[in-house]
C-alpha cells in the first residue's frame, strides 16, 4: 500500500471509518501474527494477542502522528500486548512449560521449531524482540529499531549480540 493511500486510509479511520481501519489491518495481520508467534511460541496465544492489539489500535488510532506509517506503530502495540500476556498470572504456567522431547516419529521441522524456541528463551527480551522482528517478520532495520524503541545501531547491536549467544561455540557441533 502506498504511503499516500495509507495516509488517506488512516485519516478516514481516525474519523471513525471501520472499513478503512479493516483495510489498514489487512496487510498487517499476517506479519503481526508471525511476530506474536515468535514472542509467545503459541499460535492460539498469538491470535489472541493480535486480536487484542487490533482493538487497542482502534482505540488509540488518534495517537498515531500524521505521516507516520502504520506498520511499525501497530507492531509496537502487538509487542506490548505479547509482553502483557507474558506478565499475566495465567500465562506463567503456559509459557514456562517444559519442552517435550521429540519422539522418533516427529517431523524434522517440528524439531527445528522446538530448538529455535529453546534458543530464543536464552535471550533477553530485547534481543529476542529484535531477532523475531528481523527474521520472522522480515522488517527493515529502521522499522525494527522503531518498534523496539532503539536506534538502528542499537537494534543491530542487540541482534548480533543475541545471535552470538545462540550460535554454537564449536562449528563442528553443527555438522555432528
């Protein structure tokens, strides 16, 4: 969606046009869900987070400054919603469950996803956020920095520091 067209839809949505807001969200739901999945590690919780973020976004739409693209703003709301869900008393039990060891018949991709989740849990919240925004949502550095509340240099530093934490120390261990 072009910037001028997006800004027109934002203006209409700020005036209370539900359809304009739905059109804005149409292209944001899929990256928002990938982001929430990367942060929460649960598809159902991620769906709830995106839905709740959409409602909060509608309520706070007037806070979006003129000329600002909606994607980083909305994904920031998704990040905050995921953080709120992780803080909630009920999610502590869901988020801290033990990772079940894969069985012999498990699909290789499921095993890789479990390993990625385990590695992401080793990172700080900020490092995890930057890595998920960059890898899962495939955002440019400017948007990653804006959503994470960092400079581009700070976002890159956290990204590479996080990768260094989860990268195997022994390259031979990867092929073994």
